[in-house]
C-alpha cells in the first residue's frame, strides 16, 4: 500500500469535504504597474511574465487565474510578484488548502469552460468563487503535491534537455552551413527550376480529394501542430488540369513559404498528388547537383535568414517571390559533403523535433502520464453530510 493510500485510509476513509473556491481563498484583482520602477519582481499577465519591477503586490504562495484571454493558463507563484488586471491572484487559507494542491486542481478544471463572454474570453470573481474544490486533510494534499511535483520535475528536465539539444543543433547547423569563397556559390535559378502554382479559387475547394496546401499547412506541419484553419482539397480533374500547366510536385522537391511566415522549407516525401496555393508556397524542383536535405537545412540556417531579411525588409508585408528565390545564392560543396551535412543535421533535427521519436515523443508520453495521474489523484469521493 502506498503512503497516499495509507493517509487516505487513516484520515478520510469515508470521503472528503468539498468547498467552494470562495470559501478557501480570496480572489484579488491585479493593477497597473507602469508607475513602478524597474526591478527584479516579476509582473504577471494572462500570458505569463511581462516585465520586472521593484515592488511586489503579494509575496505568499498563490495561484494566478486569468481574468481575460487564455483562461486555462494558470500559474503557481511562491515568490514576490505583481499582477496586472488581466489576471487574478488568490489569498489562500493555508489552514484548509495547500496552495500548490489548489493549483493542480484548478489547472485540470478547464476554467475556460466557465467563460460567458461573447468576445474576448473572460472570467469574473463571482463565477470563480462558485468553483467546487475537494478539501482532503492537509497531509493528503501534501502527499499528492509531492507525487505530482515528481512528474512535473521529470517533464521539466526533459524540456531543459530538449532546449539544450536544439541549441546544439543550431550551433552545428550554422557551423556546418557557413561557407566562404572557398566553396562555389550559385543562384537557385541557375541550378534548377522554381515554379509557382496556378490560381485555385475558394469556391473550388473541397472537403476531400487532392490535398491543397497553403502556407499555414506547411507552417503547422513544420511546428508539429494541427492547422487551425482546417484542411482543404481540390478535385482530381482540377489537379490534373492545373499541374499540366504549372508542373507536378514530385518527391524530394522543396516547398518554401513565399507568404505569411516566409522562408520555411518542406521536403516533399513522396509522389502522391499535392497542389499548393499560388504565391503562398513555391516549389524548388529536385536537382541531382543539389541535395534536398542539404538545401532544406541551409534554408533554416542563420546565414540564409540574414540574407532573407536583407532582401525583404523594405516591404510592409514580407513576401519571398519566385524571382527572389531564383536569385538566391546557395553554397555548392561536393555532393558527398552535401549528403554528409544533410545526414548529420537530420539526426539532430529528428532528436529535437520528431514527435514520434526522440525527446519530443518522450516529453509527450511524460505529459500524458502526468495528466492521467493528476486526474486520478485529484478525484475524491464526497463525504456524506452527517
């Protein structure tokens, strides 16, 4: 039997008492900080730390609850702080509730579901005061906090390791992809063909068929997240008609964003039909003298990013045009060296970014494990009133 089981069997075998948040804590508004001097006291808003000042509004352990914006973005703070009016702080009755226990419970409670506003998501004190909280004996709360802290510590260690690996990848990437006059440079357009798609109109989009990518699709894939704009498709007939004019996208071609967040690359993994939005995405055809993985990583290098900022900084809205891509100079070391660089950087990137393996996958597993045990540990039988 675990220590937690022993505590529950000893201290609350018949269930626990439930109270409202208003009974265990006083919810306090935030205030403007602009009259304060610079310092080392963090200022919190609904998005996290905004700046640092010389004065604290509160110094005891607390749970910060967003009033507007990202309502599920709670913070546990146990150092002096200041908070602005987009986030509440709580004066917690520590004779009844362990502050971090309250944080863990509220963090799983989906407070965003309590939003009643039609515009910017928001919560009020009157709504929050009615939230029901389990209140087991303090030793039980403390043991639950200890267990959950262990899980979050493991995730934090993995996240720190991932951050270090990403910095290591960026260092080696920029070291391996920094070339001088000892290597031949050519423009992309002098090496291979670069083409843009033909126009696809909004009314030609479908719910199934041939995938139709916009820059948001590529960027979402690059970041390992779902595209919130949803997926789009076109018909087979339209795909064939347009591809016969613009050209078909093939395996090992590189798509690169020309609109939105510009200069983000993607290596086409196969020959399955795919069409893209004109101007949003441009296609660099695979060429035997230029390894796709090498070029992909070059597009991610600081050297390329610096070049890109120099040629697009005058525009109000940045675009990377087909002419600019064709005129972009790239280093051309030997094919053997290109392949070696591409392989080394692929391994680093996989370790840092692959959600099916490497550190991101392990972090995701740990996070799911934490959420499972958090929900299990924070569910209590209600004690019947005598």
